[in-house]
C-alpha cells in the first residue's frame, strides 16, 4: 500500500513508469523516464509507505527514447 504520491520536480513530462525491486530488498521501487532532458528517475521504497528522494540517471545512449526494460536477474542491480 502506498500512502503518499511520488511527485518529481526534476522530471519534465514523466512518461513511463515501472515498478520493480531494483535494490533486492523485497520492496517494490519506482522508476520513471521523461521527455526532456533525457533522464531516468529512481525512487527507492523505504518500506513504510515512503520513498527516498529521487536519484537521477542520464540516458546515455538514446536520450529521446521513452521506455524502460526491466530484466529479472539473480544478482543485485544496485549496492
């Protein structure tokens, strides 16, 4: 259950949203892309209905693409 809305002031025109446990803590996190300036925003779920502040990653290869591909692996994606 999510208690508060996740609002990004850094992502212009959030386009794609994905839910995945990207830090392997068994709690779903939120990933978003945007139209401009070509960034991906990540919110890690703290587990009490709140999220960490947004972490911004640049889209290095295709800055105008607006999709997210999530691949399930057996190892952690983030430390």
